């Protein structure tokens, strides 16, 4: 069982930066693939980024490549999402997700993740 708690969201101007954090509970954090998803009003939840259990492999949606960076600190049981050059279209609720059994081909699929945080709001003003 894993519990996830996101933090770090807020209001920022376009071009600004935020760093989201996701703190996980449970003894087996290092064995979980961790992902970030987001959901804007009236839209479906979409994949943003993911990181392998060892942290050596990272994955990004095309819309955020070069601007967002995912990382994890196993000692702190925390995964981060550094968000730079933010755009108004990045405005959404950002969710952290975890699962222990995901194939690379399905790493961007919402249904593949068993554990979710409560979400943190990110608002980018123009």
C-alpha cells in the first residue's frame, strides 16, 4: 500500500517556475514507477511524466519536453517535478501516481496506476 501527498502547486506568471513534490509512504517506494498526470477543467486526465523505479529512465509528454524535469529521491521517498518556462496551458490539477507493475508501452496510461494523490493546483497566468 502506498499513500501519496502532493505539494508545491500555486499561481505563477507565464515563463515562471514551480517545483512539485510528491511524498510517498510505504516501505517499497523504490520499487514503484512514479508518474505525474494533470487534469484541466473540462478535460480528461493526461500523462505528463514518469520515472522508473531506479530513476534511470524518464518519460515525458511531448507538450512538456524540455521544460519539465522529473526526479526521485529514494531516501526521502519523494518524487519531484521541476516545471520551468510555464505556459497558461499548463494550468491544471497535477496528480502524482504510483504502481509497481507497468510496462514501458503503457507508462502513460491513467488506468495502469493503482495509487493516486489528492492533487495540487497549478495556475499559470498570462
